[in-house]
C-alpha cells in the first residue's frame, strides 16, 4: 500500500503543475486512507508542507514562462496568509474530538473537517465545470479593497480549516475577479498556495508530531510530479483544462464525502 501511496504522491505533484491546484485534493486522501495519518490535524499539516514545497517549485517554473501575476498574488495572498495561520494555530486545536451527539449520531472532529473539505470541493467543481459566460473586465486592483481583503480572509479560513492549499477555491476567484487566463491563474494560484501552505504549516507544527522521513520523501516525489504536470500543461487548451479540473475535483469530493459518511 505504501508503494501505491508514493506513486500517487507523484500524481499530486502532477496535479499542481497541470492545473495549479488539486495537490491537497490528492494528498490528504493518500495520507489518511493509505498511510493511516490522523485526519483532523496531522494529515492537513503534512499536506500544507508537501503542497507548499511543490507549489514553490511550480512558481519558479511558471514565472519563467510569465504565467504568474505577482500583484494579484499579493492582493489575494496577504489576507489568506493571516487567516490560515490564525486558523491552524488557534482555531483547529480547540475543536473538540466529538462536536455534537444526537441519539445515535455523532459529529466527530474528523467527520466535520473531512466532510466540509468534500463539500467545498464539490461546490468549487460545479463552478469550474459550468464556466463563466461573461469575462469580468475590471482589473483586480480596481475592485473594492475591503471586499478583496475579507474575501481573502474567508478563503484563508477555509483552507486553514481543511488543510488544503486552496487552489480549487483560488483559481475560480482569480479567473472571475482578476480577469486572468486559466494558465496565468494556475501560476498565480501556485504563488498564493505557497504562502498559504508555509504559514499554515508553521501554525500547525507546534501542535503536531511530524514523521519527517515520510513527509520529506512524499514531498520529493510530489516535486518531481510538478515538473511533469508543468510540461504537459503547455499542450492542453485552457477551456479543456478548466473543465477537466472541475470533473476531477467533483469525483474526489464525492469519494471523500461517501467514504466519511460510511465510516463515521
């Protein structure tokens, strides 16, 4: 099973290189269901480190092709970094192991986080599959700063809670609000994910026991995968890439939700 897990680690990197997100969509299920890592706190912390390193490599690859809008990354990234650090450092540790019990039903911390993760994935998938009929022509910097800031806080809070880099949330936002092409949104998403992931991991490390051997090996394999994904991204049409990403996220979201319902 571990061999399969390490093969899938490469695919999580391919996902990041190809679509600028989805790394955590694969990483968290691999860590939880194959390596048996604790789902509520430890797996999200591991995922943030893995996705953060792989995304950083992806930023260098995309920047060389002028596919990173660093100004847009700053507008979205700063408030998300604040929110993700606070969420991982202070909010996640105080969530009780059993949140709610009603007769025979028990809402556990694991089910809450993994189920919420799956629901967010499914919602984002429908946005990506449906697409936008009209492209917003107003540049990101002209948008209301307060709206951008609180939108970033919301994204950061969500990604901090579920331990995802947030590409499947950030990419639709960059396309809709920032008027970026899919490929530039991918590169910019990687820059934001890098910031989110590192600060999220720093907010988790004091609360988590780390198996550094597993973490580093997984990260190295995911980093190899990101080069593979970046290479193939040049050969795929933007619209097809966006829709394919949406279906991928939908399938993984449904899988996680059904899995957690059956095991709760």
